[in-house]
C-alpha cells in the first residue's frame, strides 16, 4: 500500500457517520453487559488475574487487540 492510498483511506474514515459510532459503542456495551450478566463470578476471577498481571504484559495485549480491531474495521470498510 502506498502512502497516497493510506491517505485516501484516512479520508474515507471521515465518512463514518455518528450513527455508526453510536452503534459500535452500543454493541460494545451490550456484549460487556451480556458477559457480566451471564458469568459474573468468572468475570470477578478474571479481574483478579488481571490485577496480578504486570503492566507491560497488559499493555502488550492491549496493543495486540488494538491492531486486530483496527485490521477488522479496515478490512470491513475497504
């Protein structure tokens, strides 16, 4: 991918509507609420594990998920 294609893709991102953003946030909240409602004790156990996980490892996982999420959105939008 050339730099000009990258810039064109960034301009296409500006066409994302507010409705899409609100839908994405709503879907995120729905999925999180669903897991909390169905598996509350497992969520508490996982949060204890996360609490004991080193910050560097959490940051690495966060960046990996960020890249995967961006890749999925980029693939769908193109």
